[in-house]
C-alpha cells in the first residue's frame, strides 16, 4: 500500500551545518509531495510542497525536489539555525482521495 | 483569519469514561481529517470527511471510536469507553482541494492531548 519512509532521528546538528533528511515513498499514480514541520506544542504546518516530477519546493531556506525515478523527496537546508529545531514530516497526497499519508517524522535539534 | 480550532486542548480522564473531542474547521474548507499522534506509531489518519460525509474510516482503531460531522463547521471524535492506550494527541485538520492541482494543503489545529488513567 501507499507509504512514506523517513530517515530515523533524532538528528543533532550545530548551527550553520548542512541538513538533509531523506524521504522515500510508495504510491500509485503521481501524488503531490509535502514537507510539514511541527514545533513543540503546536500542530503541523506546511513547509513546502511539489506537485509534479522535477518540481522543487522551497521555503525559509529549505528545499526539496520531487524525484520520480527514485521516488524520493529529500529535505535540504544549507545552513540550519537553532530556530529550525522541530519535527519534520514528509507526506504524499492522492489527487483521487484528497488524503495525506505521513512519514513517522524526524526530530531535528540544532545546537548553538 | 481563524485557523482550525480544537477543544479541549488537554483532557485527563479515567479508564472507562467517555471522551469527546471537538473541531471547527476553517470556513470554506470541504475536507476534514482526524489524526492521532503517539511516540510509538507516529501520525495516524483515523478518518476523513468530504462535504460532511465520511469517506474513509479504515484508520479508526476500534468500535469504541466514532466520528461525526453534522455540518460544515463542526466535527466530533468520540471514544467510549476510553482506555489508557488511547492516550495520544489528536489532531484535526481541514483542507480545500483546488481542482486540477491535486491535494490541497492541510491546515492543522493545535491538537487535543488526551491522557487516560
């Protein structure tokens, strides 16, 4: 069935380090792909998205490219900040059903 | 604009009691989702509605769980009777699917943290 697999956390980085969080998916058809972020005590909020192959989503210095050939949507940032500490969720959505399937989440901790 | 509103934010109850969680989606959104988040299982989709009609409830764990959406601005998730393993954060989310562009963005509420003793 449809699923999303993320790299396990927690990921601990120093400020200004490079970040990559891997995400791969299995799906029928051509889903839209998303990264959501959850800050402590809050609900999830959309970070970026891509709706078709080779699209690049970007926001707040984060980027992810929709790779159909490798069924991946890895999240990257060139220089992380302490304020980026949060849980990051990869997800894919079906244009047929309207629902999102989430990965298990990856906790990022950035130390000063 | 008001976002998705959930209540209560925190609920502590004893095993066997009935629990009702409430959600008010964003006005104009036609999809509503209930998710459960735990450390062990992550974020699980329980049920979702389209235009107030339940579309997929395959994620509802047991008959003890039920959800309703009597109108476009209100939904409830009920657990009766509650058990300690139901302890989790329950999120409601809503979205508006724009035709031709696939799945619309989900807007999440702040969640209801349930503790069943």
